[in-house]
C-alpha cells in the first residue's frame, strides 16, 4: 500500500492519476496478509479517460477468519464508481478512496498546518548508545540549558501518551553539540544530522514518529532538543496550544489516515493536515492548558519523571490523608491510597470530559457532525488510574530510594544522585551508611532490606498502625508468605528487582549482587553511590558474613537431626539440604566476586548503565564474571 500514501511515491502517484485510469483497487488493511503493513492489488489501464470512475474494495482484518476472507467481495466495504480526480484535490494526491465530500471541502476552505506552523525533524545523533541517556543514569540533574552543560532534555518519542510526558531522555550537546556534529563512522562518513537547529530549545509539541498506537502529541517547554524519533511542531504559544488540541482530536486522526495507513507519522504528513482559517477560541485554549496540566501532574507523580517530588501516598500521609476515609482516622497506607485513588479518578474523568469537549468543538468547526461523534474511550485517556498493586510497588521503590539516600523525607525531589554527599539532608530517616543492603530468604539480619523497609514504614506512617500497614502492603503484593513480613521478604527476594529493571527500562539505578538460583547471596547497592571499593566491601563485609551464617545454621541443623524427634529431623534434614546448596553457591560466587573486587573498578556515570553494568563485571584480564543479576 505504500505507493498509495507515502510522500516518497508522490511523483509516481501523480503520474498515474494524470495519464492512466485506476479501474479496480483491492486494499487490504494492516495485518490482513499477516504482516504489519497493508497491501494493495491494483488494475491500472494504460490510458486516461476524463471523468472515469473506478471501483475500490476494502478488506478489513475483521473480514478474515483462519487467514481467509469470510466472503469476497465485501459489498458494504466497496467504494464503487469513484473518480480518481478527487485524489488530486488533496495535497500529495494520496489514493484515499474513502474520503467524503466534506473531507474534500475541508481542504478547499482551509490552510495547511504548514502554513501556520513549523513541523520539523530534529537531531539524528548517528549513535544513540554514545550520545543519548535516560536522565536517571547520569549525575544529579546535570542537564539544563546552561553554558558548559553536557546533557540536555531530548524529545525522543516514547509510548502512546497525549498532552505531556515521555520526558526521559537527555542528549550530549556539550559545546553546542561539538562531538555530535563531528561524529564519523570508521569509513569517514558523517553519521549525525543536526537538522533545524534554529528551533532547538523553543517550546513546542512533539509526537512519536513510529508508533503502533494512536497518533498523539505532547507539549514541551523551552529548553529541549528534539529528534527524528520525536519530531516536533513550533509556532507562537497560543496557536501552538490550539494546534496541539487539534492534533489530539478525532479530526486530526481522520485526516491523518488519508496520508498514513501505516505506523510512521512523519512531519510531511502532519504538515498537510487542513486547518480552518480561524481556530482562535478562548474556551478551546483553556481546555488544552488544563489537559496539559492534568497530564503533567500525572506524569510527575511517578519517580521516572525528573520533576518527581515525593511518592503520592507519602504526600497524602504528610498532609493528613486520614481525612479521606478511615473512621476513626488513622495514619494508614490504606487511607492514603483512598485519597490517591479519588484524585486519580477525578483527574481521569476530567481529562476524558475535556477531550470530548475538544472533539465537540472541532467537529462543529469542521462540520463533521454526520461523520464523527465526540466520545472518547477510556483506553485512549493517557493519565493513569490508581492501581493498588502498581502503586504499592512504587511506594516500595520510593522507600528503597529513601533507604539509599536517593530521596529524603525532609525535602522534595532528588536528595542525592552523584556528586558530593551531604548528610545534612537527612533527619527524619537516615539512609544506609555503606550503600550495601543484603536481601535474605530468612530473617538473619535486622538491617536487611526487609528490616529497613519495615523501619521506614514505621517512621513514615507511625508505630501504632505498623502491623495494619504491613498487612495492607502484603495483600497488595499478592506474593506467597506465612505473614505480612514474609510476603514482603519474598517480594524483595523474587520480584523487586525485576520490577525495578522494567520500570527503569533495563537501565537500573539499583544494582543487585546475585550469587544465583539458590538465593545464597543477594545484596542491593545504589549505582550513584558506587565506588571502586564497593565490590570488595560487598565481599568482605557481607558475603563472608552470609557464609558464616550458613555454616552456623548447618551445624544447628546437624544438632537437630542428631537429637530431635522424627518430625523435627525431617524438617531439619530438608532445611540443611537447602543451606548446603546456598553455602556452595556462595563459595562459588566468592571466586567470581574476588576476581572483580581485586580489580577495584571505577565507573563514570556519564557512560550510562549499559556500559557501567558490564564494566564492573569485567576483570583486569578482560574476562567477564557474572556478579550482578542479568538485566
């Protein structure tokens, strides 16, 4: 189907329309042929008859069962007696056989989007791994528009999201992009392409260029560079906001489908969308502003936002969240969650209502009342509703951040992410002193991760409600365990790190020293507090201590086997078998870890997680030792 729509085939298309007749065209939409892109079967007569009207048939995925059409042709999907002269009335002459008279009138009486704004492609670095990072990989917010700064916010696509968000990437633009601009491959070919630099650092709207989801646009403020994966549009601010409202409406998607039946939304297609001459409307503008604000509030509620302040359940607790639910009032996580659930639902419903209002306004402006309705499905609203399992896991993640000193209960936002350590930031809850926290399958140490997390919950939500809060957390986690503490311990042992790696997109900021499948030894560290002696510290102060615990427990089991009753003997024998396996795993792990500890490997946070994660597991001899969990 590519020839029907893409700008790269425009010359070919116009030649066909001017010199030949399309007598028949069967268009199979995406996935009908079992591939992601649609297919067109055409009969083209090698002569031109003025006013000739061809037949066009559309086959949709719903018409296919077991890789065969249920019936053929599908009469209700047939567009018969259609003149291809209509196609020439649309910029780029796409073979959009389904367009209505209203659609054609919209192009006749409208400007194009490119007449009133600037849709642009941006910076192509030529090497994403070298020049692009997630913001949380680098040293403490070392990105902004300042002289001498290395990292700058980078619009770079992302998941389906409207209005605001996906602000996760930063790009190396030190000295006005000196290194990027001079990036050549091994053959001496310039690989980077810093396009449209005059628009860098202006506020605009960005969209994901390649997406399997619905087209969507997000506002970004001044200070950003944009890419070819996250293209952008620019104009004066009020018009920009109005255009963002239009692009996030049903109307833009209707017209965009004329140019694009695939997954690629390029700036050329966006530029050709029809814009009526006067979109100025104070109500419309205010609704768009509110939508951006609602979406930004949602985005900043999660720690992967660089503007994250504190976890919402902690914020509600500190502001007296008990007023929202419990009777009598208690300082409970359950009560804070009720407050969060209410806020999320109100935000969700308000955004949905606003988007329907925008659809209604644009449907009226374009006169499409007979073709479109303003309703928005819940799945298309891109702020998050409360989710008990997800939100409790995010609370645990925030608590781990407090335990490591990434966050402080005494100030909003990041407390430490590299650089000089300042102990004066922590009063309410003191972070772990040496940046190594063991994770054990039983309660061997009071200051393991489970013990420290329980202490954090007690500090934040109070001693009086501690057991109720732990029970609430355990129920939300849904993992196995004979008590709330056992459930939480099991989550830290088997679930936490997988969740962390997923949330941080395989660029974890907490690293897990992991001996293997027997769970003999696990210890968590914070990457931004890592130094060349960390692996040696893990080995000397924690791995050896764990081995001593196992040896002591094995001796205790031997005593139980020798002197206990039959039932106790069976239990002790089973536990000893497990302990012996864990001890052996620890000793094997000690060989690997010792090899690395002696190398005293430093890291540079600017190199990013992928480089550093491999670096700290590679000895001086170049051999990699598996001392960290796989990501």
